[in-house]
C-alpha cells in the first residue's frame, strides 16, 4: 500500500469514528430510542396498515413506527382503509412492546411491535389475517411467508378476490397517495 492510500484509510477511519460518536450522542438525547432496544409504549394513532404513532411510557415522546417484515396497502388503494381498520382494532390504545431494528428514509423506526397483554406479534397477525404482505427482499421469503401463504389459501382479508396489487406496484403506477399522512 502506498502512503497516500494509508492516509486515505486513516481519514476514512476518523470520519467513521466521528460519525459513530455523533450517532450515539443523538440516541442518548432522547430524540429516538437506541436500535434493537425494547421499550414499552401506548399506540396513539394508526396511519395505515403498517405505520403507527406511539407514545413511549411513562409519558415519553411520540414516535412514528413502521411494522418490520410486512407491507400493507396504501390507504388510497383497494383494501387500504380495511387494512388500517384491522391494525386499529389490534392495537389502538393498547400497551405494546417495541423493538426498533432500523430507521427508514422517512425517519420512522422499523420495529417489531408486540402487544403486552398477550405477547402477539402485530405484523404476524396482520399478515395472517390477510391485511398485509410478508416483504421479501432480493427474491428471498419474508419473515411472515407462512402466514401470507395461509391467508392466501384461506382467501382471508384482501386475498378474498384473488391477487391484490402490492403497494410497490400501486405506487409505481399511481405515485404516492395524496393525503395528509402524519
């Protein structure tokens, strides 16, 4: 390796260290929870079939979360309002346990959400009731592929009339919903 390459590597290492320090400081200031740390909250608002607002307990800040491992119809597409209503029935006002795994480009925490009362994984319930798809990345099966296959076989929820359009295909054809999504 040349001296120039070593200097560039050293600069990159310093930049990565500084970025790590800034990210850890941001996580400690209460702006958002640390990734992969479980905490409890109350669901305060349902945006659509895979996005919610919660308030951390006790008396914490409101945070917007997206259910990990699933995708639900857009509110303005077929089955969108029914998917939202299904999620509302499952968690509105409920105490839930949150584990944030990552953050998306909209600053939503991508999280596993589990009802405290019965330890039910909410994304699993939504997919098994036919109100969401198990996301598959790069051609691999999603986490809830079994639940989706069963919902399709039983013609549950949005699968009652065949094969509903996925949100990605809908957005590609129509663009995002024109709404005041929070």
